[in-house]
C-alpha cells in the first residue's frame, strides 16, 4: 500500500513525480504529496484525494526542484488529512521522507523522541522515521552524504516493521537516498536521471534499466552514479541490471465507462491468453514451463497448499475442488495471513503455491518465505511476473491477464481459476487421470472463452436486476461445491464496490443459522446451475421462498424450474460442471458492477481499498 516515487537528474522533477505517481494510485488514493529541493530548501505540496487533486494543488501553487520525492497514501496511522499526507519532514524541516510500510514500534519510538524534545505534526508512523533519521544526521558533525546514509542505518536498526523509504535533504544538494525492508522498491538507472519507485510500472517510458532492490538494501543516488549498501552496514550483493518489461498497459477504458467493466469484458481474451501454448491436446495434458519441475518431481508431491488473500484466496478455494478431483492430491487452502503464523508442518513433499495477482501482498510474501524456511517447495501464481513473490519462489506460473486497473479484481480471478484447473490437469495426468477424461477437460477448456463471451451477453439483463435491488441493505450469496467459493467472491465483490453488507455461504449451511436472516428485504443470490446438486439447491430456494425471501437464481439455459420459483433468474450458457464457477463468477461481477453504478459509487476506486496490500 502507498506508492512512492523519486527522481534526481538534470531537469525539473515534477513531470515524473506526478505522472509516475499517477501510475501507482492502485496502491492507495487517500491523499498525495510531493517534496522537492528548490534552491537550498525543501518545498512540499500535499492534497487530500488522489493524484489529480495533487496536480491541481501544484497548478495553483507551482513548485520546481531537483531532486524530488512523492507519495500516494493508503492511510494506516492517522486519518486522511493533509497533515498526515507524505512527505514528512524531520525536526529541522530540512529532511523530507516518503514511506510505504508500517513501523510497528512507532509508538515507542515516538515517545522516546518526544522525551528528547521532538514535536510531531501528524499522527503517522512515517513522521517518526523522518525525525529519527534527521536526529541521527544532525548529531553527526560531518554533514555530508555518507553521514545521511549512516543516519539511515542507525535509525533503521531501531525500526520494527516494514518500509520502503526515500529521503532528500536540503543541505545535501543533488542526493537522494532510499532503503527497503519488506516493501518493494525498484531503481531506474538512466543517463540523464535516476529514479526510485514502488513498482516498475511508474518508470515505464522514463528509463530502460532497472534494479529491484533487495530487503535491507540502501541506495544512494546522485543523478549520475549510484551506490548500494545495506541497513546493517554489510556489503550489498551485486545489483542485477534488468531491462524494464512492464506488461502491455491498458491505458484507456476504450468504449467502457469504467476500467472494471472493460476488464470484465476482457475475460474471453485473458482466459485464451492464460491457456495459449499451455494446453497440449496431443498428450491430453498441459504444461507450465515456469514451474521448472519435471513430471518425476511433480509426482513426488504428497500435498499442496494454496495460500493467498482476498479474491485470490477465493480462487484458491475453488482450485481446491478442481485440483483434488483431477489429481487426487490433498489440497489445503489457507489465508496467507493465517498460514504465516499457523506453524503448519511442512516438508519437501509439500508444494506451497503463493498466489497473488500483484505478487506483492505482504501476507502472501511472508507465507512464501515461511514455507521456504521450512523446506517446502514454493511456487508462485502471479499476474505480475516481475513481482517480489515471482522472484522469490522456486518456480511459478504467470496469469497473463494484462494490467488490471480496477481495484476490484475480476479478470485476474478467472485467470487464477483457469491456471488452477490446468494445474489439476497436469498433476492428474501424471497420476490417475485417464487420457479420455483429460481430453474431455481440454475440449471444455478450449470452449471456455466462447462460453464466457456468451455469458457477457447477459450484461443488460443483469443491469436491470441490479437497478431493481440496488437499495438493498443486505445480500446473501449461496453456492455448493466449487460454486461455494464463487458465492464468497460474489459477496466480496458486492461489498467492495457497493458497500452493501453481503455474505457468502455454502447453500447447505442455510438451515444452520443463516436462515435467521431471511426476510422480505434480504435478497439471496443462489448459484444453481444444472448439475448433480441442482435439486438440493432447489430445496434451499424453496426454504427461502417459504419465508418470503427474494431469490435471484443463476442457473443454466433451458432450465424451466428457476424462472417460476424465483423472483429473478439469470440463465447462463450450458457448460460442463467444472466450468460453471467461471460463468457464475462473471455474472456476479456484473451484478456487483451494475449495483455500484446504480448507487453512484466510485467503481474503479472504492472507498478505503487499495489494489495491492503491502502492509500486514
Ligand atoms: C487486496 C485487494 C484485493 C485482492 C487482495 C489480494 O485486498 O483489494 O482485491 O484480492 O488484496 O491481492 P493479490 O494481489 O495478492 O492477489
């Protein structure tokens, strides 16, 4: 969370500081700020809101300077105010700092600093960092660049938590220092200028050569050369210069009013892309070269753990059904935030898949590192294949969904599902899955993009239903088998972008408590495709209707039962059972989207959320 950028070069820094920052808004958009060295003083501008508000502020109160740093915030400590927006200054007002991460012992450090006479202007943990580094710098009689690096080392040794920071100082002229521990940071090395950013996406078009900093690295930039050290004073490992490769960026919304709707409609293509060259019909299997594992090695696996957060965790849950039924390998799913502290027994015969669209989610990264420490095989499933999780895993699978800009994940969810289905296929084929059964699955997967395209044709019908129920205060979502995680995801999408209280449940749990919520004002969305549990879903619908609860059923074309029994029926194309979670999830994405539009919500930037959660 929070995005930081910085630059030092020959020309004015503002164009990059604002444009680069705009590309990081997916990391937070509560407030934004910029600081530059102008003459021999630090000047800052801040605004509550997104980067557009900061741009407006800079237009009203222009500033120029070099070097410069800027920040887009997702509030952790202290409310959304200009005082709490970064950059923060130290006690002297000469040092400016931006921060992504969380200083866990900030209260203790703040109290100590207050005891030494420091006065704080914000409630943030970040201001504590600025004061701590500034104090260490001011205590050194050498007021030079090395003294600032030493001050950072000295201060950061007392810090518990995570950080990516960038620092400039009024007395040091063309000098920008940065450090990371637990939060991502990338350097851009150009001829005319150097850059830092939370994500390489901010640097695209500004620089070719980049370096991903490692945890504990400190970087010193003077616009022409750079130097790396470590927080504990050791020598940094030799940096690896890479060419920037930001995935094709979806710059516009095309014909769509929102990124989210565009991304929902991209799913036939993103699914096709996820499967391209990976399905091998002649051998009735699939292949992921990035796993770097032979069939023999994969056959040795006795257990699979899928871990992730949010939407990605729901994909993992659906994957559990798919992988177990195809491969017969036991699969466990765990929220990464729980798994990292669960002390689960792990061994080399267990593969832990760290799943993350962004590849930067702090809990998922910690789960990956914990699994590695305990000797499990660690594999990443990420959309950003240059992310920290991708880089730190033993092997991995890319989603190939393209950049997802809408904060609510949509296309990356179905890409995760299809990757897990293919994974089940691979693992099944080296065990008991017959060629004939696998061939049928491949044929179905090949039809999936067209079935998704036909599902998207229900857009107008779903928009009408959404408008009708938009004033609802509570939604329930029900599904069975692999459609249970889809119900969870449908409820999450609804919560995220409409703020309507929504919860997902296994349909059979209705009678174990949830039925108490049923009344005329609480619509239930029941996922009831034509499958072997259809009759059981119909019984649940009867139970809800008997208590006068409105039901929106999502079923299969040709169904004659649902339309007469339910208040609304959305009938999707007939598809093999294991594909229904894909189609249902698309219908639920559309339902959440159109409800949010009907309510006038900010669909692409819902309140309080961020696309990538890099704090614990
Ligand atoms: C945040 C986002 C969610 C996302 C989750 C996991 O909570 O708001 O949309 O599902 O993080 O993100 P990841 O990038 O790890 O898949």
